[in-house]
């Protein structure tokens, strides 16, 4: 059977045929899944201090209409593997490219301003061979968040650094300090202020957060019962680049990067940099990465759960679906998706059906395709 015939058969099966090496990432961020081939990223230069051009025009990569741009991005990690880089280096390279390209405005500088108008970044990277993790949260004024996360792994005995102290660490490691604000993020913030700070993430405060801006104070007496329900979710405000890379011998690495939820409370850190929540890698079982409403999803550690389900014998699609269903039981309308891959190269994905979100697109590269290919699943 020819390679093309195998690929089209894979699209018809609930579980795709196993093939190594493998790169899989959330959303159609194609450039992330190819850049080392063009010399965009290397371990000796981690793109420290390098700004991208046209910073106020992030590439929108959600739909197949941007296929050519996407395929450049998704192939970065794949090309890195083909050039002999490790899965860990390839995962870092892919996420770094997404940071540079400001994928969908939800990764990298110039997006998702918080209540003060500032963009901050979260990222993590995990080595499934050694179980080492490096992560940063609420990182300020440094563009290459996943590079700083890698530095935490390589140059400290810690796992997670946050806030201004993470920035000081990054500067000490040679990363350039620069403003993460762009004209686009200023416009988002200005429009939000003009709309009386709607939407926001406050509850049980005075003045009424659904009607006005702060400053807010806690209500004197809280009523028991569920919190307020938010309106229709802006899907672009919760995207994350989550990437799983599995080498030809089954070595697993995972990485994530995001600028978090738009209009978040300053200091908020989501699921992306939390091992087991945003992503997880274990070379004895597989890897998983999540995207969506991090404040909900991180409570359930879906990436860790999915990897453990694969360890127990579930195929990747089933593991993803079970992890999503665990969250759905408590939050039926949450927005979220998960990608999963096992150590033989099998992969799958799952998402929760919610208003405005019925299918989830992701990118795959393996020896059958030899290039990034966009796939999708219908939400459960």
C-alpha cells in the first residue's frame, strides 16, 4: 500500500495508524509544526531578544483558508526532528516560532491584555525521558517564554518561576527585556474600557462587575450557590499552542505557550504552564496537551489523566475523550480540547461541544505524511 493510501485510510479510522517520529499540536498553527529548517531557531540561540516584523499583524491560523502559512509553522518542529534535533529541542523550536508569529493573537507578545492592559506570558516544557519540567507564569517583558521555561529546566533545580522574579531570572540568562504591548493590544484594552470593562472575570464584588469597571471590593456577605455564568466565550481568548513530539525511538517531549485569557485579573496564571494540566509527557506511556478554559481545565489535570489512561491500555482518542468527559460531568458547557499521542505514534484528540465550538482542528506530522497536515475531530 502506498504512503498516500495509508494516510487517507488513517483519516477514516477512529485511531490513526501509528508512525514515528510524530509531531502533533493544538490548533492549525502550521508554522510551529517547521521553522528550524529555515534556521529560525537553534538551541545555541533560542531567539533571545529577536523581535519579529509586522508585530501588529499576527497571523490568523484557525481555518484552512490560511493553509500555506499554517504549514510553514507546523513544520518547524518536524523539520527540527529531520535535522537530528531531540524531541525536546523540537518542541521548544515549534512553540518559539508560534511566539514569534503571535499565533492567533493568543500566543506571544501583543495579545490578551489583562485588566491593566499588560500582556504577560505562560509556558512550560517537559522531558518525558527524565520527567524534568521547566515552567514560567505571568512572565513580563520577555517574548520567548518557552525559552525561559527551558532555561528554568536547564539551569536551576526548580520547576516553576513566576512574575517579576521570573523576568529577572530571564534577564540574567541573557533574554532581552522589551515591551510586549503592540498597537493591537492597546486597541483591545481601549475597547474593553469603553465597554465598561465587559467581559471580565470578577464575581461577588462591589460595584457590580457585570455593569462597571473597578476598583472592586468584596461583597460583605456572599450568597451560597453557583457563581455567575459568563456569556458566549470568545474562542480566540483561550487558545494555547500545545505540542507533543515523539522521537523515532519513542522519546516523548511536550511544550506549551500562551498569553493567557484576555482581560484576566493581573497575576492570573492558567493551566498551560502547569505540568499535568497544560501538557504532560512520559516516555513510558505518551504525551498530551490541552487548550481552552484553563481556569476550569487545570482543576482536573486532563493531560496527566490522558497519559495515565494510555498507560492503562486506552488508545489516544479514547484517552482524550475520557479526560474531556471527566470535566464535562462538572462543567457541561466548558470550552476545551485535548490532543493525545502514545509511544508507538498513535494519536487522537477530543473536544467538548459548547456554544460556537463543535469541532477542533489540530496539526499532525509523521513519517506517513512527511509534512504538517490539518486534521479535525467533532466535539462530544
